[in-house]
C-alpha cells in the first residue's frame, strides 16, 4: 500500500473522482446521486468511490438501504500542507526575480522607457 500522500494524489489524478469530490464538497450524497451526472454505470462510480475511500478522501455511512458518501477533508489538508512548502518556494523565487529585474532596470536607461 502506498503512503497516504501518494494514494491521495493517485485518487485525485482521475477527473471523475475530482468531480465526485467537488459534488461532495456541497454535502453528503448517495451513490445514485453521485452517478447521475456521469455517462458511466453505477458500478463504475462505486469503483471510483472505493478508490476515494481507500485514499481517505471520503467516508461512506449506512442509512437503511443507502450508503451516503461524505467528504473527509483531513487528507486534502495534508495535500494542502505539502503543497504549501512549494508555494512558499515559488513565491520567494518570484520575489527574488522581481528584485533582480528591478535592479537591472535601474542600471539600464532604455528599460525605464517601457
């Protein structure tokens, strides 16, 4: 079994699963409700839900004959935290580039005409 972050990214790699997560961000839904907008079978949607559940992105409950699905944001928070490191890196890199370009323009009289 891959590490949780790898499992999360693998689950997020599929556009159908991302669409399912977007729908679940609006609230709990049944398998039938989640399957409705897709031109795939309900068993195919169930397979997508299994991947999302194994990755820890959703939970499935039991209500009579229904198995309502609910978004579990803890793993998405882990992804966000992991990405934050790289966002800071790129922000700092672009800030340094901006400062460097500003210094270059100070020394280039033609650059200030633009």
